């Protein structure tokens, strides 16, 4: 379990600690909510999901993430090694494309049990 919420680590901070997280090989929970992350943290999240099969809970809420991250997460969810059960991407900047990517991935991967994207969906209605 690693809770880094509310620390302002940013994309570079997450990039810096990613290798240390992977070296543990037993992390199941990662909370990086409210850390000034943008979709530039995508390489770090992709690396974590592809190299750390033990991770089942990722919390990315309250950041500035756009569609590219949930689309990549959806791609990783399709992989047989992915055991992700909980994904929180609430209060980010997602459009219909990002949300749809996650839903489509969930059709083919039954491991996801909890998904939170509350306050993330930005529709084009003025």
C-alpha cells in the first residue's frame, strides 16, 4: 500500500518513484490523488500497469488528466496480466472518448469491480 495523495509530486515525482515502486513487486494499492498530475504521467502509469501485476487499486482522482490516460489504462486492462479491480479517475478532464474507452475495456475484463469517474466527464454543452 502506497498513499501519496495530496503531496504535489507532479509528473516528474511519479516518474522518479516508479522504478522504486516496481522493485517492490508486491504493491497492490497506489493512491496519487491530488498531485498535480497531467496526462504526461502516462508513461509512469503504463509502466506500473505493465510491470506490476500485483496492483489491483489505482487512485488518480483530483488531478488534471485528460483522455489519453484512461485510453491507455483501458488498453492495459485488456492484457491478461492486468488484475486491476479498482480505478478512480474522478475529478479530472475526461471527455466521452476517455470514458468510453474504459467502458469498452470493462466488457472484456471482468476484474474491474469499482470505477469512479465522478466529476470528470466534461460534455460539450454550454
